[in-house]
C-alpha cells in the first residue's frame, strides 16, 4: 500500500513533455513581450534624447546666429556686395538695404560653414569679403582646426556646427558641458569632434534650407497672406532679394559672379525659381522660410534629403527624421 502511494505521489510531482512544452512556450511569449516593451522603451528614449539634444543645440545656434546678424547689419557692405545689389550707381538700392542683406548672408556663411571646403577653399568669402570688409577673427580659428581634413565625411556639417558653437560668442558656459553626451570624437573619417544623435549617427546641419515641403508646412504664411510666406526669410524680411527688378537677368548674374559662390547665398536660386520668365507665368514658388535647421536621420539612419536645400530625394525615406524646426525653437 505504501509503495502504491509513493508511486502515485511521484507520478503527481513530475511534468509531462506536453506540460513542459507549454511552460516553455509561455515563458517564451513573456520574454518576447518583455523584450518588445524594453526595446520600445529604449527606442522612445532615443527619440526623446535626440529631440532634447536638438533643442539645446538649436538654442545655442540661435544665440550665435542672432549675434552674427546683429553685427552684420551694422557693417558697411563690401564693394562687391554693393555692386551686386545694383546700387548706388545702379539706382536700385539707394538706401543700401539689399547690400546689407547680401553682406549679412555672407557673414552667416563665414560664421557657420557646412563643409571643410567652405573654410579651406572659401570661394564665396574670397569674392565678397574684401577690404574694407575683412574676414572675422573666428574664421582663422576654423582654418587652423580644419586644415588638412578630408571632405565628404558623414559628420562633416555637424563637426563644422560644433566648431562654430564653441568658437563664437562665449556665454561663459562650456558647450561640451551642455551637450557632452551628444559629442563624438570622429566625423566618420577624421579625428574631430562632431555632434551625434542618440543612435550614434551624426546630425546634419543646413544653414539656408529651402524648397522643403515639411519646413514650409511647419511655418505657414502669416495671417493667411500668401505673399508673406514668399517673403519670410528672417534675414530679408522685406524681400529685397526677391524683387524681380533689382538686377537685369539670370544671364547677368552668371556672367558677373561665380555661380558656386552666388548659389551659396541661396539667393540666385530663389530669384530664378520665383521670377524666371517661364516660372513667373505659373504660381510663384514658396520662396523659402530660410532658417538654419539641424536634422537627425532617426532610428533607420536614412536621411532621405538632398543637400543643400533639404528637398526630398527618396519618397518616405525621411519619415522618422527629427528636425530642429519641429521643436518650436525658431
């Protein structure tokens, strides 16, 4: 009898193969659910951390950007800028307003390069920055820091931006201390500090982005006035560079000024796109809410945008990008 009871107890204490498989399956499901939740939490945190980094970087950028603009507005434009504005002898820029806008944009290019080539071989500045408008002292620091670096690195524009943030307008707080977790010691090719997102991918910096539907949608025309949207460049609020009569023709531009240097200001392309005789017959293009933008390619690492105007180069590829202008910082 005792043996029978012992055998019965032993039978009740064991698991059948089916029961073991069921338990293993349940454990697998729980692990899978837990892992999904864990990685989802990590993904959300990476998005939030990247957005938070953008807000800090963009605030630093705005502070320095505004300082450069304020100083440029007080500067006497270079003779080349005056000639390009078609004044005063051309009688189309008597008050010098257009020349000041051009000079302001030149100074922004000087202060916030997007590539090593803009510093090491400054075509634009060699054209516009001439006596009495001399290069600013920070530009020599850029040249020393970027000398000999290979162009085309993934983090090139982010390295240039970080260099500008650290060099311009010292507000007493170290830039590294404010964004130390978003700084890498390589741009992907060269040993130089650059800004990276929470996935470890470099940010991309656009100084004068244009022709981007998302950017335009985020900044609709003021008061429902379509014209206001076309003249919404903060550096040129009166739209002096969009006046179709301020210079003779697109051919004149190309003949008198290096095409690369001129396009770097993102003014000639606005002129051609909005007031070209062919384009003029159709609805004028939204001529660019031009503010600096910092972009993260997001989780998939696919930027999906074409430089330098942020136009979409692959449908849907930019769906998880994180843009600074969406942070309501501008």
